[in-house]
C-alpha cells in the first residue's frame, strides 16, 4: 500500500449493495467500504464486535430492543453476540472494520463473498 | 454503549493536541479521536500497524523515503516496524484505531497517557 486510500474514490468504483470492498488491512482486520440500501437480514457475530461508521446517508441499526440511527460522522459498535439488522431507507455509504475472514451475516453458509 | 457515537461531538469536548480520546472499543481495539497540530516525533510500532483516517484538515505522514498526504476522507495504514512522523501544518482531526494498550510513540517510556 503505497499512498493515501481515498474512501470516496473507492466507493465510486462500484454500485452494488451489501457487497463490501476491502480497502486496507491492519492488525489482521479488514477495512472495508460498502454501499447499502434496503434491509439486511437479522444476524449476529458470535465472536466479533461489528464496527460501523457512516460516510454518507442515514443508517438504522435495528437491535431487538431499540434502533440506533447513524448520520454521517457517527459510528456504532454492535457487541459480539447481539442480534442486529442494518436498514437503509436511501443508499448509505459505510466504513466497516472486521477481523479478516469474518462472514458478513455471522454465518459462513449465508455470507456474501468478500470482494477486494 | 447505548447509542450513536458522534465523532464531531467527541472532538468538541477537548482542545489539546496529540492526546487521543478513546470513543469506543471493539475486538480489543481502541477507536480514538485526536486533534493534532505541528510535528510529532519519529517513531514506529514494532508489533502493530497504525491506522489513520483524516476527519478534518490535511495531514502529512512522513516516512523515511516519502511523504503520504491525507485530506478528509482519506486513510493510511503505517505497517508495523515502519518509522513515521505525522506532521500537521494546521490543526487536523483524526480517527485512530489501535490495539488497546498500544503506546502512541511505540515506546511505553515516552508515550503520552491515554485519555478516555
């Protein structure tokens, strides 16, 4: 990795939803950008906390007992084992950080393939 | 952690430089915001990669063989063991992520205390 990683530039290279792109790696974590729209599935990650930072748009992270709403410049960490469902009424751009190899649904069988 | 973490709001609560505040923790990493201005010391982290994301301002990360310049929305990961010196000609706001307990100079003896 020789220079600056521009998140907006990386986001401009694709248009599909719910398909994170890895833009960097550090300490065995993937740094990813993703575009999302609509409702994801309810899921949890048994072994990893789930980091969300909103870059554009408004994201609802539905939890079983409440909803956390994030606007640009706001982040939230879903603790391991906590069921959640991201919902984006309009397109939302996110920065995600997860240990390398974490399936996005918390379940390798239903996870979308990770793209770089 | 019950709700959204607003990075600008967290940054508005302090004004000192080079003194990161932890705003969240995930997977044994600290998520921190920091204001920097001027030149930091040359240092390296022998065991951890160093994640920088610029939220405001322009940051030069000087490496021994080149300089990486970051503007808002740009990130860079300094690999473990690589000497670097952050330089901010005007005040810069950063998001940093490091394994919990990493000294900011790579050397516990000279590191500034971590504030929460």
